[in-house]
């Protein structure tokens, strides 16, 4: 589980630049963000596998603390701000996606299959229903298409 530190550091960097992204002072590296989402998703799947099976062989207490720390730092990034002056509201789009990823990481049992495993899936949100969208907004892990979340972010800020 050696990827925790590098992944945590990348999320921490996003959190540290959060206000600059929100005010449009800095642009988010969207491709880097997508890679980070995918690597984080894969770490979540690994931890879910251990949790589902009750098999913690190879998982140390440090790994468990690091997982909780990862969820915590992602939550800090996802916490809303009252401004978004980024191009296409990409900042809000990333926050909405990260909020879904945090939910996935923290609520293992809601996303497990009948045998307890977590299979590859889209990340989806129901936030759109609150702003008049009549369908789930999905992020396809394979394609990394953020367009649904960008559309949702623009609806949120209308």
C-alpha cells in the first residue's frame, strides 16, 4: 500500500491551491486531476477488498491511518467555497467529483457487490436533481469524461 503517501501529497497540493483555483488565479491540471482520481479510485478498491473479505494480510495500521488521512484531505478539497471564477466552472466540477469519491471511500458497503467486492463502476451523483437535472451525473473511470460534472457545475452556479 505504498501509493498512499504520493497520492495523499497530490491531494494535499490540490487542497493548498484550492482558493487560487476558485478565484481563477491558477488553472487546474485537468489531465493530472483525472489521473489522480483514477489512482485514488484504485486505492479505494484495494482497501474495499480488504474490508469486504476481512483479510488484512499486508495491511498495516499505518495503511489504515493513511487511508483515513486520504479520505480526510479529499474532504477538505471537496468542502464548498462560495466562489468559482474558474474557466467553465472546472473547480466546482472537480469538487463535486471529489465529493463523490469521498463518499465511495467512506461508505464501502453501499458500493459493494453481493460478494462484498467493489467492481469497476462509474462515479455518479444525484446533486443534479436539486438543480433540475433529471438524471444521474456520471464520471466514467475509463474515459475520464468530466463533461457531465462541468455541466452540473454550471447549473449549480446559475
